[in-house]
C-alpha cells in the first residue's frame, strides 16, 4: 500500500493490545477522527495464554487471531513497520520509504526480545530440551519437554528487569513442578534469577518463597544466563556479585530472554536515556512533545508490563489525547494512571494467586480476599474470563473494570 502524503488525525504505532484498544476507543468516542494503525504483523497473539500453552492447558491456536479481524471498523491499517520518528515534523517514516503525517501520535510498539544476547541460544531453541514460552512457536515445545521429562535437572531463568509479565518465568516452573509431582517424576528444579527476590512486590515475594519451598525448588538469585550449549546441555550464568561465571548442566532449560525497547524507539527523539519511550508516568503524555502519547511495554513508566496495565492505561491515553485536542489540558483536565498492574500467578494446575498492585509496590486487591492465597476461582478467570475480556473488551476499547482496587496490605 502506498502511503505517500498520507495524513491522519491520529497515527497509532503498534497493533497489539495497547494500539488496538486506543484506536477502538477513539473511534467510539469520536467517530469523525481519521485514525491509522501502523502494524506489520498479519497475526495477533494473546500472549498471556502462552504460559497455559506451555503447561498443556491451552492450545497455541487458541491464542492467535488474524490482525485484520482485530482492526477496529473505520480505522486504516498500514501494514508496514516504523523505522524512525520525526516529531518536530509530526510524521513517522516507514520501512517502505513512505512517510505518514499526524496531528497526534500514540506509540504502543511493545518491546523486543533480545535472544541473541545469550551466546548460543538462537541455535538451540526448540531442541535439545531448550525452550521458552516467550515465543508462540516454542510454547508447545515447552509442553512436550515437560511431558517427556523423565527426571534430572530442570532450569528456569529470569533476566534483568524490566520484562513483559514478570511472573511468567516462574509460572511455568510451578506448572512443571506440579505436573512432575503428580506423575512421580523426580526433578532437581532450579530458578536462576538475575534479581534478588521471587517478585518485585515483597508481599507476594514472601508467599512465592513458600510455594518454591513446597515444590522443593531452589532459587538462585543474582545469576544471569549468558550462554547455552544445547548439545552439551550446559548453561552459563554470570554472577551479579562479581561478574564471574558458572556453568550448570541441565536436562530441561526454560529461557526468558533479555528484553529492551524496540531499536527504532531507542534511537529516536522519543527515547529517554534508558531507551524506553519517555512519558509522564501519570498522564502517559510524552515529556517533550505535547501531541504524543505512549502506553504498554514500550514506555519508561515503572509499572508491570502486562495486559492488565494496558487495560488501565488506554482509557487514560484516550481521555488525555481528546483533552489536548479540545484544548482542555491547560486547565489541568487530564486523567491519571496510578501504575496499576496485575499478574495472575499460576502456582499449580487449578490454582492462581492474584497479584494486583500499583506504583510504589502498593497492593490493591480488587476482591475482599487475601491475595496471597491461591484460588481455583482465579484459575477459571485466568483460563476463561481473561481471554474473553482480552478479545472482546480490551481490544474493542471498552473501559470495563473490577470494583475499584483498594489498598489493604503494606507493601513490605
């Protein structure tokens, strides 16, 4: 499609959860707006489901739909990639060489998985017992590895933060441990975590310590995966404390790759020093360009990078973009995002711990129940309700919420 001289009221970069929800909500609120989405992918994935695919409780096909079916009615889909931003000229440059101009820009470009930063990993992914639920095509192999595991050492890794869905690296550990316990399979389960705790919110970290103990799994904090030899079945870790390395043998290795902002954001005027898109943590408006907003995994807001965060962010972006459009922002008429994020921590088959929190690790459960207790009802939500909400509520730009979360527990 030629996009020469294309001009839109709003250009949305990224056709994932953030981009689609914003576009759909804008069209619902202001049908007269000319909105375009720039997205190269033909397929759209419900990525929170990949943990369940890896654990055998969902099929990969259930997590995929074609992008064309997800684009909101009346929104122009530009099947192309952004290569650079020119915010001073209000336009983006595409891989095709064309330029697209805008009045307002929303960036929801997600993040990139840096597989190549782990020496030897790309060559052995999907074989030799090396897998990852962070890729659609590999999650079924995770389930195969778990089913075919006959005993030995199972290693699970987590890189430096931030990453998408910080609970995912350990969710699959719990499902694997539960499966092997049910089938009487002896396993030496080790969790190699670059960080220093099981979770970033202390209240849940302490509860997860007990889950790990219950499975006989050993946390190995301060160790970061830097190399894999699939044929030799060895993994090399660098110690955060002194930079030295240790090599560990494995029979199964589940890898969570290092992650970072997309390169075309890192090298752009929109980036903060960290490489992530620089936005105000509450208004989600760019700190230097008043007609640009960002949401989702690509920004530098210090919240969990989850679909639950997007669910709370997109109404803020839409409200604030329209406030700017209507010249209401000077009066302080801007909505505020409080950093809400949610992580349904799958700790066993049929059991989920519902971790909800906002900025400064403030725990804000939506239900009047102890959030540290895994429950079967939350498993149903994870398996049935949340996928339905994703496809039919979030992607359609509907601002549907639980009862207002309320702080009930100390963060420490």
